[in-house]
C-alpha cells in the first residue's frame, strides 16, 4: 500500500495558499495593481502626499489667454490654511493638473520661443505687449508656478494631451512627430510629473483624499 500522507500534506498546503489568495483584501489587491512607478511615469508623488488637507486644481481646459492668474485659487488655499491653522507643506498638499489648452504653463522658455507658444495660445507678454516668447506664468511673482512649487504644489502634465500637442506642432513646423514629442518632454518645467492621462491622474488624486476644484 502506497504512503499517501506526503501527498495529502502537499494538497492541504496548496488549499491553504489558495484560500489566503481568495480572501486577500481589496487594499492588498490595489497595492499590487497600482504601483508607485509605472513604466516611464513617476507615480510616487501620489503616495507622498500625507497632509490632512489636500486639494487639486483641474486646469485641463483652462484658457491661459483669458485669465492671466490661473494659480490664484491654489495660492488662496495655501495662504488661508497657513493663516488660520498655521499649516504648510507637507502638512497641506496641493496639485495642479494640466492637459491640452494649458500645456504652455508646463513648458520652459526654450519651448515657448522655439514653438511660438505665446502666438499659438494668444498669450501676450505684459512687458513687451507682443505674443510671449517666454513662460510668463513660471516665475516673477508669489502666484507663479515656481512660487507654488516652492510651497509643495505638484504640477502634472497629461501624456495624451502632450501627444496631441506634439502632433499639431509637428504639422505646423514640418518636423517628425517623435522628435517634437521627445523635445516637449525634455522641455517640461523642472518638477513636472508626466502622467499617463489627465483623467487617470484626477481619479488617482481624489482616491487619495484630494478635493477637486475646476477654476
């Protein structure tokens, strides 16, 4: 008669492992499917926002030419929480999501000049009164991109929208799309997070406690 005790032990072990896998919590499953870093995209910042109060500003379709102070709500949020509760980063977190029309806000001066982004977006430089060849939103005031970044604000760029912009500029300047796309990515402002898509970033941020505002 064969000794089946070893086989029974092996089968019992397999059953126990399968049972543990079946009853794994949704949080454990989410942790496996949503990694902090996914391919070329830096997702780690989402897990680093530990503040009690968090708000994101959806500039996905914001018209930079129509409103020259797109970051005023972000600044007001940071100012008033500091004045009332004495909170600063990392105790309070803000994020600015940028998609298609507002792409120029995430672009360096080099891109503004090379691709005539001021002319393209009808953005006038207040100093020259001409279509801007520099990122007038990046520096120079306490409501600028650089000022908000210094206070912990994360800026992201939609990868899908960036691809559309690259296609449009490639057609306009008669350049290979792949070359323009690589140039745009290399020319993003320091610290900008390239996200797979704007809608995905909005969802992930809100899942992690960010309140939503569309200026």
